[in-house]
């Protein structure tokens, strides 16, 4: 995991580190020094593929959102590869389970504790065959109360922007009774994009610049943060 945080009123431009993360890297380093009462936002990567475009896009998005973080909040990237959830084969539906360690296996209990520790979520997901990836569905279905009533923003990507996976995910998050951000973002790769690779080529960067995707992301972030405040 990688955490960025915003302390009270640093009016100078926020120092944004270089987020170009190697797409072959399975894990992202963590600097986790948030006090427990600090509102915490997690960006969850929907892809568990290697190489994946997800970590590079997470770096891009984090570098846009970090300077906009309200005071005393943090933004952490979660890679599902670091939190493998076993296939759902037994146990009561998570909606009927509450408290510490209510699940039959250690991995899901650890996942529960991690998700409980966050107050809002950005889902950054590709589209796979008109839906969102199965590991993300498993990670969502493994829990229930841990997600409920927390703000959620969906950003999708793909050769057509991942709109169908985006819509499917928003439906699932609504079913989990999350506070879904009205605005969502679709990032469509340029035609020349190598779908097998994890890099974002110049053509795609230029396309997104022309489409003002940075502005769109900032607008979505503002709505997300407003719903986050309303939830507090
Ligand atoms: C199993 C699979 C299914 C895919 N299905 C779609 C699709 O339905 N629509 C689309 O635009 N791209 C599709 N793609 C292309 C992905 O959007 C593209 O490979 C993207 O980079 C995948 O994200 P990732 O690199 O983070 O895993 C698919 C890719 C994979 C691996």
C-alpha cells in the first residue's frame, strides 16, 4: 500500500512524488502513519493482472487527488494481490455478520479489518468482458457492513473506457448500500494502446489531455469529497 496524507493547512504546493510505479511490481510501498481519527480514503485497484495498467493509472490519479486532499485526510492505494480472498465456499452471508473476526478464515478477517479502517473508497477498475474483474467482486462480496454507507467513486479504463464494467460496479456498490458518487470517470485508451502491457503510451496521454480528463477527475473528486463530508 502507498499512503499520502494531508495535514492541516499546508498552503504551499503539495510535494507530489513520482508515481511511475513499475507495472511488473506486485506490491506498492506503504508509509502508514495516519492517526486513528484521521479520515482515510482508499483507492482500490480492480486488476490483479501483471502487467496491469492499474498501478500506473493509480499513480496518475493519486498525483491529481493528493493536492486536493482535505486537511487531515489520507489516500492509500490498495492492491488486491496483497490481500487474496479465498473463494466463497462456506459461512453465513456477510450481511449477517458483524464485529471483529466474524469470518471463517484469517484472510477475510484481515480484509475486513483493513476495509473497516477506511472511510471512503475510489475503485479504479478495468473492464473485462463487459464487466469488472472477478477478484474485485470477490473482495466486495466477502464483506458487507465494512462497505455500507461509505462514499464510493468509480473510475474505469479500457479500450472503450470500461463503461459497462463501470456501470456494473456502480450497481453492485449500490447493492452494498455505499454512498455512490453521482459522477464517475471513464478513461478510454487510444487506438494504439497495447492492451497486453501495463504502460500508458504517449498517444493515450495526449488523448486524455485533449479530453480534459484531469479536469473531469477533479470534478468527480469534488463530488466524492462532498459526499464524504456529508457522511461524516
Ligand atoms: C480478460 C480480459 C477481458 C477484457 N475485456 C475487455 C472488454 O470487455 N472491453 C474492453 O474495452 N477491454 C477489454 N479488455 C482489455 C482491457 O481493458 C485492457 O487489457 C486493460 O489494460 C486491462 O486492465 P489491466 O491492464 O489493469 O488488467 C479485456 C482484457 C482482459 C484481460
